[in-house]
């Protein structure tokens, strides 16, 4: 249809100028006219994200994957890396929409296609923490550190997760490890100092051992 093609082209022209509002509007009209192509879905998802319509973008990325060719020899078949990346796009948009449970499920889908992608695992940790699933987040951080013991973001997140422990040794040891990797890390130095403050308060308040508290 002429109108469908026109809206398609208007959308492209608008996107090239950075006018994502117009691009999204034009591509939605093309879709309503029966566009029904994976390329159009891709464009709609991208434009929805740019317009901060995150839930809509997430659902469009998911829809795109459901419509992908499943045979590996298909000319438009996606690689495992591409499938993982699109699931990650969907998950990130679910997170930004505040739909953390859906984001967690979608990050898990991404990891089925890219199990060694630590960036995806770190983003899933953020979603787990936002959902209040602290133990699951800690388990995931430990999986990351099993694969990459010097992963600084994972070490910092794990130390922060342990920061409310009554016993300060777990976070203290991790903050020391962070400082071995990055000696001037400002958060690690501050938090390491905080563990000594905590320990002093324990000695003073509970043990009445003021000499240890002063030390």
C-alpha cells in the first residue's frame, strides 16, 4: 500500500533527524496498515525505547523474538548472540518500566543463549535487588565471581549486600579485595572505614569492652 510505504519512509527520515516521536507515530501507522514485518517491529521497539515508553518497547522486543525464524539455515535467522541481545533489550526495558519480575524472567531467557555473559548477570542482580530478592542476588553475584574473581562491580555489590551483617568480616574482606584491585576506590575506602566503626559500636554497646572499641 502506498500509505504504508509513505509512513515507513517518513518514519526513517524522522529517525535520521533524531525525531523519535514522529518516527514512532509514522511506524505505528505503517503497522496499523498491515506492516507486520520483523524490521518494522525492530524499528517500533527502538523508537518506543527512545520515547521512554519502556513497557511497550519490552513487549515489542519480545514479540520480535517470538516471530523470528527458528531454522538455522533461514536467511533471516538470528545468531545466539543476537537472540541474547534482544532478550537483554527486553529485560532492560522491563526494568526501566518497574516490571522487575518480568525483567528477571527475561534476563534468564537471555542467559540461556549467552550463559557466560557477565554483563547480563549483573543487570539481573539489579532486578533481583529491586524486587527484594537479596539471597537470589547474592547467589548470582557469587556465580559471577566464580567465573571472574576480580569482577569489580560484582565485588562492590556483594560487599554492599553484606554491609548490614552483624559480623563485619565478610564485607570487610571484600572491601579489602576491591582495594587490592583498585587502591583508590573511594566507596571501598569509605565502607572499609565504616566496618571499623560498626565493630567499635558492637564492642562499646554490647561487649562493654571500651579498650577494643577505642582500638
